């Protein structure tokens, strides 16, 4: 799926990936149903009761929009996507033990390597398969690889980098050959460099936090301070060594006092203010998938009240709030936000009850840390490239400690 591009479409990147992900997800569920009817597989729902208690109430509340949605076209499109994603999450978690889900998830490291290599070639002008309009800020935006956007590419490479690190730690623990360790380290560095040339600060921060969590779980307690300091030093070194990333960071720091926080956040405060206003005006939510449709009317209402918006975004609109929690609040209201909090509580409770040192725990904690950072200033759950791998991570998390784990 990460490699799918249909150049004849207006949306050549994100939409084809979503369509193929949903198609393959539905086919996988059909296979499971066929095995169930044949009697060769029996779902063990009771082993996943935390998952069911997490997704069922939230899905029911989201589905209320069938009766109340003010933007029915947007709602129905997003609702179908939601149902397929939730069905895949539950079906995969019920069908497979956590170790199998982990093995499936870790395949992201291979397309991550391909996307990183292509992004690096684009950055250095060696290969550019896609044509872009010229503009002042398109040098960074041309590093799309097959992801479609620099931010999406950076987010996916952060996830792949964490997997490569975990593979290196696993190979080292098992006494892997020097050549194997060197090959894994090389793959990690390629993904890291690919992330750096996207100049996506959110992805860099997500990788830094995810790596810190991963290594903290792998090293003895006496070395944990060194891990934290090493992660900070590594992030600083990455910014210092990669020229375009360094220039982008310096430009934001240099103009922070003059242009303000909204400049540093690339105008995201606009979307966050709009999402907050939507929640205040619609305590029960504007309806699933309706943020895009309600963005302009809400922004105009704020502008009439004297709100100052980012001058760099006078004409573009935000299709997503660039904060998954604020967007969930705007679309689902206070009830939906509470149900989302309940689902996260069940996940963290499951993880806390199974906090022993293992590959499964290390993978889930490190990936959730990365997804948390991405969710604060990006929208990893709204694109298939990162959303569907994330479903596997959630499946592992909700399945830890089940009878099938061994």
C-alpha cells in the first residue's frame, strides 16, 4: 500500500492508498469469515474484551451522525472509512496473537526503505518522477517520494526508523553477525536521512521521543539518563548536520519573536482555534468528517469577531485540524471526547498490566509515543499511510496479556 500511486487521479497519492488499504482490509476480513464458517478458526472475543469495550461505544456515538449530520456527504464518506478501519482493527486483533500482529507491522520497514531512498534522490535532484509548480517554498515540498506530502513521508519514516532500531536491538541480543548489524544500521541511517530531508520537525520530534522510549525499555536503569541525553544530542546533531533542516529550524527561531507562535507552528493555531470554536458552538459535535466542510464558515465567524489569522494562510483552508484530539472534539463533541478518553484509558491499563520487558512492549510503547507526537501537530490517523499500520499497533496493545500471547 505505501508504494501505490495512481498518477491519472487528481489525488494521486493519499486516496489510492486509502482505497487499496480498505479493499485489502475487507478481503482479509472476508478470509477470516470464510475460515470461521468452515470451522477452521474460532474467534476468541473474550480475550479482547478491552478492545470491544473501547471501540463499540465510540462507534455507536460516531454513527449517531446518520440521523444528525449537517454535512451528510462528508459524514457518509468518513463514516464508511471509520467502519472499515474499526472492523480491521477488531478482526485482526481477534484473529491473530500479538506476536503475529507485530510481525505484520514490522513489514513497514521495507517500504520505509524504498520511500526514504526515493526521497533522498528527489532531494539531491537525481530523480524526480513527479512535476511540481514552481514556487518559493516548494524545495521542501518536492521531497514527497511516494507518500504525496513531505509531512506524510516524514511521519511514515519516523515509524519505519523505530522498527529498524528494534530490529537492530533484537539482532544484537541474539548475537547477530557484524554484517547483519551493519546492514540494519545502514537501513536505519537511510530512513533517518530521508526523514531529515523532508524537514518535518514534527516527525523528527516523534522519532526522538519514540527512540527515547524504546531505548529506555532496553537498557539498565543506571543508563537511562545517558539515553535521554543521547536522544537530545542526536536530535541536535541531526539538525546541525542536515543543512536544509538546520536552515528551517533557524528561520523559525530567528523570526519567532517577530512573527509569533503561529509562524513557528506554520499557521496551525488557526486550525486549533477553529476546532475549539466548533466544540464551543456544537457541544455534541459537528459530525464525523465534517471539519473540512465547517472550517471556512467557522473561521469567517471568528474573523468577524476580530481574530487575527496567519498571513501565510489567507487563502488555503485546513482539511484537518492538525491535532487529532482537537479534531475529535470538534467532530464528536464532549461525549465523543470522553469515549475516546475511555478507549485510551483501557489501552493504557492493558499496557500497564503487561509492563515487563519484551519486544512486544517495547514496540507498542515506542510507537505510541511517536503517534502521540504526530497526533498533536499532524493527522496520522486520517491518512492510510500511517493509519493502517497504527491499527496493528493498537491491536497489539489491546491484545497484550491474552491467553494467546504465549
